[in-house]
C-alpha cells in the first residue's frame, strides 16, 4: 500500500508518504496560518522525495480533528481532492488518536497517553488512550471540556500518565495525582505528526475499510462560533 497522509489540525502543517509499513518521506512546517498556501506544494515535494506519482497512491489519510476549524477544512478538502484525482481510498484519522500514537512507543502496558490541545479560555480538547500489548485502546472519549473537570473525565490510571500537546501545560496541575506519576512532554519537542496519521490511517483502513469521501466531515467537537465582520455602512 502507498498512502499519502496530511496533518493540518493545529499550527503544524505536515505531509507523509507511507509505503507498506514504512514512512518513506515526511515534512512539516510548524507555522500557523500557512496551510492554505503551503499544503499543496508540500504534498508535491514529499511525493517527489518519495518517488511516488499521484496515480500510484492507494489511499489518502487526513487528520480529522478536533483542532483548528480552518486547518481541518483545508486538510479535509485537500485530502478529498487528492483521493479523487488518484482514484484512491479516503480515510479520516482522529487527530488526538494519531497524536497519542506518537507517544505510544514510549509508554509501557497500562500507561495512559492523554493528548491535549488548547481550546482557548479554560478548555482543552482531550483524548486518552491506554497502552496495551497490541497498541493503543481508548481510555476516555475525545471531547472538549474545562480543565478542572479533566480528573472526572480521565478516571483511574493504573500505570503512568503521559501528557502531550499544547493543552498539556495548563492541564497538568488538574491531572497530577499522588496515585500515579505524570510526565508532560513539551509540545514543541513532540508535535503532531503526519507520519503517525499515515500509520493510524493504514490501521483504520485494514480494520474498517475506507470512509465515504462525499459525506466525511471533520470532527469539530465544539460548535464553531464566528464573529461577524463590522458593516462598512454603520
């Protein structure tokens, strides 16, 4: 399988190509508000470095959220376009699942990896996944919630708790517990990865088959609130 993967849910704009089990080319820009301008050229560059043509793609995977509304719309629409042009399967990957999977190899069985993205004010997007001998399993469902309610949402942790993401620093105090150790990984050192979107995308394809590109929508979790621009006639 040759799979193209896109990560645009955060300030990270990433592209990866997976060939069978190996990520053979990957590139990221860690800059906000460049996705619309830079994503397609980045895809072309990464495909070139991987020596893969559009026609050779079997699948296109994309990080589906939660995250930035604009980033998710850009990533999803771009992934659908490339899947259509390549006559390839389309698969959406939950953003926090792919993010937690990046930390998974560091964790021991029964550890919990909690991926946290800043949702502004006192809220975070949160998803928690327990490390098993087979990989990762959902520990607590992906949601958006105030930081102070994180302990009730997380529940019992039998092993070590790993926190990753730009929402981790403001969540640590609420989640720190004498009953287990808590490790916070800096978001600038462990950022979202298109390579892990690729790996999770392949796993989801093998387990569940492709998604319907015509009806697939980003996982926003929170309602989008847009502020109308002031009228020039007022």
